[in-house]
C-alpha cells in the first residue's frame, strides 16, 4: 500500500536478492520513461524505496503519481 509521506507517495519494496532489485528498478525506469515521470528511488541491497510527486506541479501528488504507482504495483 502506498503511503503519503512529506507530500509524496511512498512505498517500500523488499526482494529476495539484489538481482531481483535491479530487474525491478529497470522495469520502473522503463515505465517512468514512457510516462515522462521519474520517481526518486533508493536502493539498499534487497530493499527499494520509491517516492512520487510531480515536480512541475510544485511537488504535489497528482494523477500522474497515482498512475505510475498503480503501474509499479503491477510489476511486483
């Protein structure tokens, strides 16, 4: 479930190994490029944290963020 933290959508994903992490991040990158909407991503070995907000809308959460969040959820 995505949370709202500091006016951003936030979610933590956990994986079995680093290879799965990299595959996931690459898939998120592809989706982000398609939508021209790029999240902040932090990786620490088997954990990926993602923050979404729309920078050109004064860093607010918009429909673009929810759309990308839903697409990311379909990857996992």
